[in-house]
């Protein structure tokens, strides 16, 4: 793979049409602006990141997380571009210089396809088809579509949201640039290659779109002709992944301290674990010089230092492994290739997070409740797709927005419309619809 081909401002759905522009924004900056001002992006404000929403203490939701990931992604992209331009002078003055904007935009979008209630929402959709009422639909659907459903994945749903021609929307969905779309696809293969982890990058409906993008950008194909599509990642995916990894791990620790799941001393030990003794003393000295006395503000300062260290290490790892990344042979994530002391500190944070945060009572409670809500919504609304002629189905279908083609004559389109509708809900809206379907909430006139 080569950078000149990998960075393209060609737009999905506008390949043969180049509209007149009236400002000096780059095409990648236009991608960024389209996401920031879109309804799916705003809806992430009311989607759970890890901890329940809302609460008396403000913690991260999907929106604030995505904004922070985008900030780190911009830094990663710019740092990598600066070094690689010195290594490859021919890249100066080309679209390659904008990889910071591309990575930042992909970071904004990376969680847009996630359903309500965090990962429990994903699990509920998968389980509905794999072991729930949806099992009866298997023989009515194409095998490849069935694999999409039983492995339902927020990453694949993000690509669908941005690339699919929904009811009433032109081909290409958001009409994003090829490079931005490719940078979002963390698992560039179909659900038939998902394996035991169940990860994949695009639904069968959008596979032709991804195939078109991959061919144009020269993404290395890893599968033979006749086999399910599987490609090497676009190199910028590694930077998007690193920005996400850095933010969710470090910011979850800060949130856990605010919620008193982790003590101040435990939090300090985790955040300063990325530094040697001299650096730790320097950080403590700076905190004293800045006259920071509040524990929460001390944590904020140390968190910023930890993120800065991880960002610089990941940028270095990308540059050091450029050849393997472009060759499609790079293994693991960038954090696996940073300085061993930094990598070990990150893994220690991950272990503590799993034991103390992700299995904490507030997190488990929202997952249990969210799973039940999603299970109920899937059952009721899928019935409206399967048996559309009944009175109750007619009433339920009226709750769907016009963009979801729930009244299509094609059965698979109606099934996917249900998944699209539910996965696009906020936590609050999903709870509201659940209560109304269950008859435990009535509008007060």
C-alpha cells in the first residue's frame, strides 16, 4: 500500500460529481463538519459510555468520549505526518498532510453506530437472534445476513450509518470521503470472517461500498477470489484505535475516582505508573508549583500527563512500524509496540478497570437494565416487521421515523429497519419506548 493512493478525497456517492465549493475548507474538514452537525452525533450525548446516565456526578457519555478521542487522534495524525514527511519528502504538499484531520474525523464517528446501554445493547441484539425469539427468522434470511445479525457489531453499524442509502437519502449516506470511511473500519472483513471474537467491519448490505473503497485506495486484499472479503486495515485505523484505547482506559479511571470507585491513592498509582521516578517527582513538583490542592484537579493533571505519554509513544510506534503497516503485516495494536514500561502500565490499568470498574455495581446495574430493555424492544418491534398486517404491528410501525423503511415489501429490509431504529435510539428514548410498549407509562394530557 502507498500513501499517495491511500489518502483520497473522492466521495462515496459523488464519484462522478464534483460540486462547486464556496469556501476554502478541505474535503476532509467538510467530513468533520458534517459529523459535528449531524443528528446521530448529537444523540451520543444520551448514550452510555460506561457509567449510568445521568448522575449527580458528571461522567463521560459517548459524545464527550468521542470528542476527547478526536482531540487525541488529531495529535497522533499531526505528529505522524510531521515525521513521515521528513522521511518521505515527496509527501509534502499532498493530501497526506491532512491525516490529522482524517484521523480526528474518524474518531468522532467511531462510536456513532453503537446502540443504547453500551456493550449490553450489542449483546442484546446478538442474543435476540442467536438464542432468543429471533431464532425463528434464520430460515427466512440469507446466510450472510443472518451472520451479520448474530454478530451485530457497533463498528459495522457505524460504517452502515455513514455509507448506506437509507430510505429517502441519496446513495452514499453522508457522502464521506473514501479515506475517512476506510479509517473507521477497524475490522475490514465481513461477518463470515468474524471468528470467535465476533468482530467485523460492514454488513452485507454495505459490502459493495467497502469493496469499492478498498479497491480504489489500494488496500491489500487478504482473501482469495471466491472467499468472503477480508482486507488489510487502512493504516490510519491504527491511529484511530490508539486514540480510542488511550481515552477510554485513562478517562474511565478518572471517572471511577470521581465516583469513588477508586481511591485517590489508587488513582495516582495507576496514572503515574507510566513514568519513572524522576518524572513522577517532576509531576508532583509541578502540581505544588501550580498550587493545585483539590484531589480531583490533581487527578486531572496526572491524567493529562498519562495521555500525553501514551500519545507520543503510539505515534513513535506507528512511525517505527510504517513498513509493516503499509505491507499489511503489522500485528496487534500500537500500544502493544510502545516502550515496555508504558505497555505494562497500560495493561495494569486494564486489569484494574476490569476488576474494579467494569464489574462495579453501577455498571452492572445499567447493563442488566439495558439488556432487558433492548430485549423487549427487539421482540415487540421485530413482530411489527414479521407480521405487519396486525393492528398492533400497524401501531408500532407508526413510531418509526420515515428514514427507516419498515413498510418495505422486502422482508430483510424490514428486519434491518428494526435494527437500525433500535440501535439509533438514545438510552432515554429506548427507556421511554420500552415503558410505553409495556403499558407502564402513559402520556399525561
